[in-house]
C-alpha cells in the first residue's frame, strides 16, 4: 500500500511539472536568432544535402540560405543571424530541415 501511494505521488509530480525535455529549435519558427553555419553537404541524398546550421547546441538543416552559395572553398563556421521559417522536411531521428527566410553575416 505504501509503495502504491509513493508511485501515485511520483506520477502526479511528473505530470504536474511536465518533465519533458524541450530542444532549442522548438520555438524558433519565425524568429531571428544568432547561428553558426558549420558545413555544407554536397551529397544528393534525401536527408544529407544542404547546410548544417548550429543554434546553441542543436543542429538544423536547410536546402538553401538566402545570399549564401555553397562553394567548395567556403571557410566554416560562418557566424550570422537567420530568420527561420517552417519545417520543410522531417528526417525522422535525423536532423530536420527548415526554411531560412533571411540570413545576415555577423561582421
């Protein structure tokens, strides 16, 4: 009986405090944030192609970034600010793709 009361109390505490982990990219849609562009992948595979964008400790991907072209001699990381649009592709357990509305390089 004591064990059941303790278990009920734990379930109540976890549900009341909503202990789920939220990632840093969860509420970034239509917001402007500081980022680092860390890589461009030239492989033409479904969830490989495109830009790797680091926001805090999270990585998102984009097919294209306005005013930025993927050249082989690009030096990474590129620090800047982006405005993120909607998610364009869900890669399951991989890194998801987002629309990038604006990009400006930090100087």
